[in-house]
C-alpha cells in the first residue's frame, strides 16, 4: 500500500513538471497565460522595452515641427543633419514598462537591409517586419532577456560604439546623411568601473598627449595633409585614428590625455558620433584616458557640460565634469553653464606599491573665445574662480597625501587647451618648433589672469597645451621656480596644418620615479622621422625643472 502511494506521488510530480514545462514553452510563443498572471511574474528589465520602431519625415519649410504621434518617442537627431533642402526625418519608437504590456509585441532584434533578412537571423520563430528606410524588426509576443531596451542614431561608415551593452548594427539607412542604428538589448548594465592609475613595476609611468583630433560626423575631409601628394581621396578621421592607433600600439602608454578640440564643431553636427570614435581608440586597447575641452568641441549639438557627462560615462574614461565654479553664463548658442567652465578636476597616479600618490595631474578648462572682444581680442582665459579652486585643491592635496613622506619626489603636471600668455615669452630656452622657434604665433589670451603663478606656487613643473596645431615645442620660463610650458602639436587631419609642412604628431611623457624625472618626446605620422623619438629631452630632473642640454 505504501509503495503504491509513493509511486502515485512520483507520477503526479512528473506529470505536473511536464505540464508546467509545456505550458511555459507555449506561453513564451503565444502568451496563453492572462495578463494578471504575467504581472505577478518577475520582470526581465528594470526599465522599459521597445515595442515598435519607424521612420517619419516632414518638410523643412513646414510652419510646424515634425509631428510626433501619441505614444511615440522621437530620437532628436535629424537623419539629414539639417542638410536636406526640403526634408528632415527622425527615428521614432514606442516603449512601455514591462508590467504595463497588454498583448503588445516586443522588439527583440533590428536589422538594416534592403531585402528581408533570413528567418533564422535574430533567433525565435517570429517573422521580420519591414519599416521605412530599410529597417527590419523582429517582434515577440513575450518579453525575453535580450529584448531591445534602447535605440540610438549615429552617423557615417566609420561610426563606432563603446557604450556598455550597446551594439552598432551593420548597414546604413537608405535616407539622410549615412545614419546608423545602434541598439541596446536587455537590462542596462551598471556603469563602467573607473580604472586606478599606478606606476609600473619598474616605477615608470608613460603618458601620451593627443591634441586637436578635430573629428567629424562622418569621415571628414583632410586639411593641409603632408605630403601634399596624399591630398586626393584623403579622409580625415580614418587617417587620424589610424595614426594615433599606431602610436598607441608602438608606445603602449599607461594613460592618455586628450587636450581639447577632439570634436571639429563645424563638421560635427552630431558630436556624439565623433566622441565615440575617439573613445574606441582607447577602449579597445584598455588604455585609461581623460579629456579637457577646447574652443571647437561645443560648436555642434552638445554643450560643454553634456560632452563631459557623456565622456565621463564611457569605459576607461577618467574624465570628470568637475565642480560648478563662478556664476552662470550663456554660451554663443544660448546654453547655460558655469563661468569657470567644466572639466576642472585632477587625477592621482599611485606609486607601484601601496596607495600613496606619486603624481598629481591637473586638468583645467580654458574655455573658448574672449567674452569681451572689444577690450581683449582673441581667446578666453582661466577665470579667478578657477584659480581659487586650483590653489585650494593643490594645498588640500599636499596635506591629504603628505607628499613629504613619499619615498621619491612627488611630481605635479597640468594640461590645458589654450596656451597661457607666457607662451609668448621670447629669449627663453626652447626645444622643438621650427628651427627652435614657434612655427606659428601663439594664440594665447590677451588678458593674463595669473594662472601661471598659481601653477608655480603649487609645485607644477610641466604644463602642456594644444590649440596651436603647428606649435609643438617646449619653452622654459625661468625664475625662482621654473616651469616648462609645452605644446602637444595637432594630431588631426580635420584641423589645419601647413606652417612649413607640419607633420601631425603627438607628445609623450615618461615619469621615472626613482630619478624624480620627467622626459618627453614626440612621434609623427609619416616622413623620415616616422619611427623616431623627436626632440627627446629631460624636462624635470631631481624633482626640479631641468635646463635643456
């Protein structure tokens, strides 16, 4: 009797398991269970899922903006980048919270094709559905783990995607200025973990300074390439990124500084596309990097604050928005921001062993154009609020890290975009340039706010700028405490060159902790010195600025 009862219980359990398995299998395809039961089940995603996607266009001459139908969300990027004579167009999508779904299908895959993709692509048994612009979507009656939860638009055949969880789809939409679709499947991943910078086991640390990339939305056109025989068919961004990528592979730096004008405002109406392109250089090589802004970065569709927020969110980025300094002001496009700019911050590089700071790197926003063109023509300057912040920070860091107890000499560096007025000084030791002189006149601010003195007082021995593409020298400003003022030289073919056949280049710094030394050199894109270290010199020795030899 007992055996019969046990056997009956086992049979009931097996039958129940089989029934539940079959029911779950059928429900995932045909939604057999009522919505009330679905609402009791755990959600696949913390946010929302996308239920449909389409493309809508309208006439630019319309008195009204492109309409958005109720329940739809528009990606606010004109696929024609405002270059269409008559037409503008946008990607729109529907999204819903998973618990609010009531029979709506969920987008699980997207393809960009002229013809229908194979049924086997994208998984599942659902059929591909056609949408305008060569968009094909596959939808499921059930939410699955990798349902589409985000969609965005980038531009150009050279577009790149590095945001965690996002994948750039192959193919270009059949309308507009080469728009691309990028998709996030599944729940948004947590933000990337910030890398910690440390000296290597040989107690050295190498920095590459890449300035004035001048990347576009799309491949861009080369300006003043050298040699001139390479002008025809020259695509600026691919050539720029190939050059910088080669140097990264050869030099293998521990850290990269991008010192402004990463984005070429006039040719980058979608700044996001340009930003993700330069980020890919470092993300795929797992090289930490940090950025400051130049005078062209925010001339596109993103404000300075938006650019820094985006850059700071990317993998391997150590960029920071920084504190709000000074009062609120408007830029030339009417966007509000802090007078002291964004991107004022610092990074500590730790000794190889332990958590003691061995090197402090300061990043300072030098803004763009003069706010008082009648009185001070040219470019903006470091503001008093920034200098107060910098002095207080430098003093606080010395107390916090107790630099005097460090086994070697703690060193300090700073990076800016627009050079200081002192870069114009003459009759000073200079290394590099054209015949040991500036290739082009330094375009420093007309007004001197005194930031150079603040750098010296804080113990900074090297400051390096960008901005003047053809200037790539280091100038020593002597005095009670000496300061080396360097230029990186322009790296991007989307910006100007010229000036005595200037070759695009980057600057490198190597910090040797046991010798308390900073050495620098440059690398060029091509020419007889392509594989050489150019103008290699010791900037700091024994913790003090060194005279050139």
